[in-house]
C-alpha cells in the first residue's frame, strides 16, 4: 500500500475539520444559533401576546426596493414618520441634507444642512420638533422645522454631546422618540453596540446625560436604526450587518424578528445595507437601504 493511500484519509479529515471550524465561525458571527433558539421560543407566543405586540412575522413586503428618484448621487440614512404631515423624513450623508418624502417615496422637499459632518439618524420628537444625530461629531441637534424651510444651520440650535469620543464611525446611528416616557432612545452602532435613553431636548439643550438601557440577547452585529411604537410600547431595531429587523419590548428583550433575506416575507431580493426604519400611523413599516431604495411592509389581515 502506497504512502498516498495513508495520506488521503488524513487530508479528508483536515478538510472536514476546517469546514466545521468555518461553519462554526459563521454561525457565531451571524448568531444563527441564537436566531434558531429564539425562533422556537417565538412559536410558543400566545395569540393574545402576538396581538399586543408589533409581531413582525405577520408582516409581508408590499413595496420592494423602490428607487428614491433624485437621490441617486447620495446616501440616505435614518428614517422617521411625521404624523402631522403624513410624510417621511430621511437624511443624506454625502451631501448633508434633510429630505422629506411622501409615503410612496417621492421627494417632496430637500433641506440643505450646514454644520453637519455625517448625519446618520433623524427623528420626529414632541411638539413638532425634529432631531438629527451626527455620528462623526457625536452630537444630537434638536430643532423646529418651518413648513417652507429649505436650509438649516446646526449652529443656530443647541447640540448635545453624546460622548464616546473614540467611537469613530461606530457611534450613534439609531434614534427613536419614546412618547410614553418623553425621552429619546438611542442606538450605538457597535464596538460595543448598546441602547441608551436621553431626556427630551429642551430649548437650552439637554440637562442630563445618557442613561444606559437594559438589553437582552439582541443577536445582531450592529444597530443601524431604531423606531418606537407608542401603541405597544415596543421598539424596532434594524441591523444592517445581520440583515435583521428585531422587535424589543420595554425592557429591551426580543419579542419577534424577521430576516431581510430574499425568499422571506415576500422579498424577491435581500435588503442590503438597511439604513433606516420607521412605522406610520397605520402600523406599516418603512425601510430605506443603500443605494437609496424604499421598502414597505404591511401586516397581514387576521
């Protein structure tokens, strides 16, 4: 028997071990084991609990990757719904702008942003105010927006320093308004990722600092965007790297989730680089992703 005969099984074993190690690393990287465990846990949630939550498994895509015409040369990030105007707002980073959109994704207005380096999140607060997160400058700026405004200068409004000076491009991206407790919810992207709350920014800025919030096993690699649902008191967390939309209860514990991969929930193609999520008054979910695409999910009847 030749030496090659003895070497072949050993090579096969080495290849098998390498494959197992690769798959194990991928499972840990994408938290597939945590997803599987939570999926089984999710199946045991009662009908009453499902109805009291947002319940993401009940949603199906109705608008798939509609281009935001006129924004082709920019990068949208963050998304919020304005109940007063029944419109959406997003921000762009390449050429800093605040952009108002119809619910169908038509650009209605562009507001030039001066004094912002890297706007990553936008949210409608109380009393018609809005807030923008600048990830690079680590600031939150709150302001009132006139119906005919076409420009905005950060220097005209108080800004709050969010800290984490060494975060770089791993700072705050997610922002949501908790109308029940009158506070801003913030999501730090990663390195490490985390959830925080901040009292409502008044005219003179914010008087107290960030407060870390409890968070369960989020099984996501990053936080790209947040949205809050006042009807349930639950939040939506969008993860770009994990291609996942996660529902959290008031204690930061996962309640439900959906994968944003092709073939699931009616998606013909995966949502890549999801950058913003929000809900409208009817409970429809909107997601913007690069390169400037709009997705809309609607809960199935029954």
